[in-house]
C-alpha cells in the first residue's frame, strides 16, 4: 500500500485533471494515465500526483518526445521526473 511506504494517498479531481491534460498536453487521458503509471479515478499516491503535475507542466516539445517514445514502446511509463542522478 502506498501509505505504508510513506507515499500517502491524495484525492484526485478526475474531471479537472482531464481538462488540464487535454488543454496543456498532446496526450489523451488514457495515454497520460499509462505514461504516469496510474489510473486517476479517485485517489492517487502523492508521488504519482507530483509526477502527473510535472508532466503537465513540461514544455510541449518534451511532452511530444515522451508521447513518441510511449507510442514506440507502449509498456514504458515514467517512474520519476527530475534531474538525472549521478552514478
């Protein structure tokens, strides 16, 4: 369970999220949910909500690159959005 791992569940307004996805990204809602790795029906882990928010706020050309990758590799999803970590 996400709460047990320190990732609390938070409420999601699916209607508002869908409007944002449609207005600010090239993704369909289904593509968006698959890329983020979560079905935003009601609640979601805070980490998934944060990932979704970061994806929505990416520049359009970066979103398009992610969509192109997803369409070539439909089993892929985003685990985290951020700066690369040093090895």
